[in-house]
C-alpha cells in the first residue's frame, strides 16, 4: 500500500507492505462521542465539585485567586475549547462570590516553554477573558524570576520543589488542565499541571532525567511509574504550601480537542474520575501481533512550535515519544523508521540553546552523559535571558528532549531517518540514514531475516494514541 507520511512542510508517499497497520485519528472509531454542550457540562462540574465545596464556598469578598492554565501546546483554539469555556465560568463564579477582578490573577503555566505574546493569549483564551482582568494580572509563569518563585525545599521523594509565588499568595489557586494521553506520566492535567508548569527547571530536571525516564516502569506510557509518583509528590508539596488545596478543572479531550467529559474539585478526585474516560479515548487496540517496524512521519511544525522534523534534537524526541506511546504494540526491540527532513533548521528564535546542546551531545557516548553539561548550559545567562525576555524555550528544555530521545536508543534495534537533507545531523543523534523509507524498510528486512510486520503512524501533528497489539 501507499501511505502518505508527514515530512517537513509537506508529505512524502511511502510504499509499505499491504498488511501494514495504519493509525490515523479519523480511523479511531473507539473514541467516545464529544459532549453535546460543553458549557453546560462544565457549569455542572463546577456546581458539584469532587471532594470540596463549590468555589463560592471557598472564597468571598476580599479573597485573592490565581487561575493557572496550560499554554498553547494542548487544547485547541476553537470557540468551545476547554480554556475558552471554563475560564469565563470561573470568573462568573468569582464575581458571584464577591471577588474583585483586580484580585484575580491569570497565570499561563508554561513551565520551561516559551512565553506567550499578547495576541496568542487572545487567540486561545478569547478577547473577553483577556480584557476581563487588569492587563498586569495576565502573565506567563517565569521559572527564573527570583521575585516570583518560592523555594519549598524537597518533596517526600527528595526532589527539589519550587513554585510560582502567586500560588502561595492567593487564597485559592485553580488549575485548569487537560486530561489527555501523554508519554510523560500517562496523562496531562492533574498534578502534572502544577508540577511541570509552575515550578523551576531544577524541579523539572529531577524527573525529566535519565534516572526516571530510563526506568522500566516509564515505558510504555503509564500512570504507575516513579515519574508519576514524582509529579504527585512535587504537586502535593506545592499544594501544602498554599493556603488551601488546589481546585482543579480538567477536561478529557478527543482527537479534535473536543470535550468528552469535564471534572472539577480536588486534584486526587479529579484524576481518578477523569482517567478512565481518558484511557478509553487514548488507548487503541490494534489487530494482530506486535509489529517489528514502526514507521512515522514527522512534520516541521508541531505543538511545541516549528522545528520538530528539522531540529535533530526535537526529531529524536518525537521518535522516543512515539516508542513510549506504541510500546505495547511493538516487539521488544523494534526497528523505527522516521521520515524527517532534518535539514538543520533549529529554529534558533524559539529554541535558542538547542544548537549548543547538540554540539555538546557530540562529545558524549550516550544521551544520559549530557548530565555533565546540564548545569553549565541550563544556567547560561544568555539562554536564560532569551527564555525570560525573548520568547525562547528555557535551556534545560533541550536536555529534557535529548533524554527522551535517548529512550529511542534504549528501546530499539535500529533507528532510521529517511530523507534527511543533512544526514550527518541525524547520525549525530544516533540514527542510521537512508534516502527513502523503502530503503530503510529493506535494511530492516535484512536485519530481521524475514518480512516485517509494520505499524505506521503517518501524522505526528495529530493527537496521539497509546497503542496495544491485541495478540501481544
């Protein structure tokens, strides 16, 4: 069969075996139907929250409130996107409780992602929300701002904990999140939201690191891992330093970012209520035995920003994350073939430290060895300045991506990058290179000594699934 794979700014057609299992969002008929009225469902969730009183019972006149929300990476910008639905309803409830708008602070939980510009806030929050609070009260989290970060010591698992001071200063902090399938800890939302979005690079480095990512319990994607335990412990330490427990509002999203369910209340209760539906949406059963070969198409543009298929670090991170998601549908050590342009465009504007991190990686025997360079680059004044003031990713973000890319090395027999325009860059990430997917498949066949079973995920720009082979 011919399969069209994402590749750079367009597509490339690859000829794959006729029995290839192809995973596309539109063929995932197992997904539950979206909510007919997400506004009414969100309002109902807020009126009967899990494990706590409704918001008007938690605050009143004179109270201060922080509403933290995820950045553009997830959730969509359509009119009924979760952020656009829930934040106006939260403001409505706070108005009824007598909380003044000047006492409401909206914080975008970017973690180590790049900051959002004003027009981007308008795009995914809506004009009414942006104009509904004082301009100074709508801010990006800044993990490097000494005036707005609080050091909380260590979590119960010994990991460093720091948090945005707005969570400690507010009488109530509300976490808006998405319970969506994620290779990092199973699902987004829940405690993952504050423990990665509103903390410091050192706290994030305690789990986005080889000692957690390279454990056997990290692959395949799961909520039962040391990684997830670390998120929970860090989130609970942050919560314990606030005046009262966080109030969460998580939506389970389908592959088109439409709400399947909305849950509000205490984070532990929201996680337990949301995860079964999120599992039903995210987990996809595939016919037949595990595949020998995983074929993926990597676009240039993706949810982190532009550069996934061209920046070699982001390219390999995408391959590692794909293995984490598909592990239960693959043999123990599959061959991975990625169609990626890999032309050396790092997108230095949004990912300023990545080129320097790539050069350091060339001095290492294994991605885990980048720990020796972590302190130096993650605290480099130039890269920190670019994060704080020029809309660039934090320097540690490059390390977290390199470490995830190392999972591809740990869990595969071979990685091929097909169609790289600068193949040396792909080889510098540990990949073999071929001109075409077909050539890579021929080499994989020679390695196996037989015709391989192939699994193809043609579009990484689409919301992903966690895959399982029915005959595993």
